[in-house]
C-alpha cells in the first residue's frame, strides 16, 4: 500500500490479569481517505484495536505508526492525537461544556489555535454534522444522536486526518443511528477524511470500502463488504450475523435459486430476486 | 385474562410550569396473562414514562393502573404487591449491580420479600439458570464479569422475585448479535416456562417481529396501534411517518412488490418471506 495513514506491525497487547491477549500479532495498513469498518463480537479485540490508533493503548510488542510516527514515542503523542481523533460509544461521557459551541471549541482551544480560527473551525464542524442550528443549546438536553454528532464535531474541529468511531451508535435509537451514520458517510464523501468505524451492526458496514473482522485478537477476515458478507457460515461461526438481505439471499440459494450473495442493499436484493420471479 | 391494566393513564411532567409536558396521554392498555407484548415507539414517545407506572414507580397524573384487578395506589399493600409482582428491568441494568458477589446481588429482591434462606437460594439458582449464569459464577464479584454477563445477572435479580409480569426496557442494547439472540431466547423461555407475561421494549424491529405475540406502538404519548406483529407491520408507511423503522424483511417485501412481485402486505420475518417466495416460484409464476 502506498503511503498508508496508519500501519500496525505485529501488534500485541494484553490487559493486566486477562486470560488471553486482547490483540495478538495484528498487522494491517489503513489507506488514506478510505472508509474501514471493523467488526467483531464483544471481546474480539476491536475496541483495543481502535484505542491503538491514537495511542490510548500502546502495544506491548510490535508498533503502530501514524503518518510514520511511532505511537510509543511520547514526544510525538500530540501529533498522533492531532492526526487521529476518536469518538466513543457513550455520548454522555464525552461532553465537557454547557453550551454546544463551547464543547466543540474545547479541543482546538487546548491545541492553542487562535480565537478567530477557532470560531471558523467550530462553525464549520457544526455545519458538517448538521448541528449548526443548535450551537447555543445545552448539550445535555439534546437527543443521543444529536449529542453524538456534537462529539463528532468536537473531533472535526481539531481537523484530524483520520476519525475513529468506537461503536458510536450502540446506545442510540434508530433515528439517532441514522443521523450519525449519515454524518459519518458525509465526512468521507465531502472531506476525504479517513474513517474507521468500529461496530457490530452489520447494516452499518454496507457502505464501507473495506471490512476487517476481528476474532480472539486477530484479523479473521479482511476485504470489501461484497467479499466478506457472502461468507455467511464463517461469520455466524464468529458470533456475527449478516444483514437480512444477505440472510435471505443465502437461504434462497440453499433452496437452489441462482442468486448472488453480494446484493447488500434492500433495493439490490429485491431487484435480483424479482428478476427470477417476474421473468 | 388481564393481569395488568391501565385505564386512561395520563402523566404530565412539570405541571403548571413553562416546561409542562404531557408524556403519556390517556393510554388504556390491558396486558394478558402469559403473553409476550412488544412496545415500540421512538425516543420521546413516552415508553419509559409509561412503563414506570406499571410497577408504581410513577404515579399517574390521571387514570389508574390495576394489577390483578386491584388499583395499585389504593393501599400500601397493593403497592407492595405490584413492586414484587411486576418486575422492571431498566435500560443498562448492569449499572445497578452493587453487591459483593453475584449470589448476593441476585438475592437482594427475594431477601426484601422476607423469604427464608432456603427459598432465597432456590430462587437465585432458578433465576440464574433462566439467564444462563452458571453456578461457578455465584461467588464472583459482579465487577469481574463481562458486559453481557453483568446484564444477565441484573435481569436474574428481577426474575428471582418470580414476577407475574416482567418488563424489560431495551434488554439487548449495546450487545453483539450472539449476545442479543441468546438473551432474547432466555426471556422467551422464561415466559413459556413460568407463564408470566413479558413486556419488551425494543428499538430493534427485527427482534421484536420474531419474539412478540402482540405489539403496541406509542407515539407522542398516545397508544396509536395495537395488534399482532402482522397487523402492525402491515402499516409500514404509517410507522415510517412516525420516524420508526420496519423489519428489514418488510422493507425487502415492499421493494419486491414495487417490482411487480405479488406478495401479501404482512411480511415481517425473513423466514416467512422465504416461504412466500419459494411458493411463488414453485407455483410457476405469479399467483
């Protein structure tokens, strides 16, 4: 891969007192401006992997390079964190200020950005996630999806090159989930930012360029969604489910229908089935 | 037969202030013995406020709640009966674990009921078995468990009271697919084996479509739909207008119909959709 933004070289990490390592010998590269989804059941190592990407966790062996900088090098910590921003699962734990725009300004203020530029960055970040109209609201009164979008704006205001989202929709209702996912997809489309989305909702991965499936601290599968989702039996064996579209196609194929397994969206799936019936 | 009933239940928050809000608006609902009832509605629809009335945590602004035919606020005895008879599992119940061992945590409810030690032990083991928590975990600190195990222990703590109605608010939120499936199976088994009624709140339409026998939809504090999953998901477009989703199988069926495939409206599980499609094809063309 040419000039990847993130490189993991044989990364291992074990939490104190844990029976098994959270990551064992993971090597992978993440291409600039790609949208990568990381899947895996609870305990598969996917969150630890996410935390390695901006030096919240530093590998016990192997190394992680962000723009070529080793995350174990404390002198480079600020550069690493500026390059890779992180959004966590629980929106309530990430809010620090009592006004939305102050919250978004928190990171650039800490980075010593001049005030006029902070103003511009905050407005831009809030517009990007569709929350500009709420800039003077109190964050704790917003819905979960809105809070999570404010958290994303807070990361955007640092102007990172890569944003890592660790199960950002796990605590949201369907409306909130849609809001956050559409904000995430826009980031990728309009700003060319590298996006790493950690999730166990298969439907959220349909739009990713690349899917990495983790199991027992290792990479179990790695490929485009169209390549990974058809491996229905293997995914099930890893405790994961496939989108209902693939599930239906899989069942029909077992009954002898001549269908592809890579029609991931509802519309594609319906078209393929309709071709066989209506004709 | 109805075990739990609300009559014209209304709840108004911050009454008489500028923040006055009608959270539950004139809801009359009867939960039958032994049924698995699903409640859907998006955030702010009044679901959580509504269920907190069902075991007396909130008092209605107007209207009544009846448990086994008795107004739960009529006397202290009636309120005590509903606290033990209607078990409520909140969202993220694992944050409420507080004892030193799993056994002690699960036994908290039965202890409060004033039961003897043998009876408590029997109930704790029974409840733990229902949620798949093994005996080897009984003396472990709840803090050492994984997220999924903690959730199970918290649910066991409510089941150990042997409630006649078990209410769960988003019991699968944040769990991975395998964990979700297994907790729902456990709950469904509890319902079948004990004959208790279960009220399940979920955002996952696919889960609720498979497990609930009856569904109600709350919207802006009002009960707007009540029927079998087939009847409710038939009204897919109305649900979408309310900001709710429909099961993926329903979406696929709608898209198929738009492409000229003749399917009935009430398709809400993948299993059923597959059957219909197979029948269509083997029938040799549209029927």
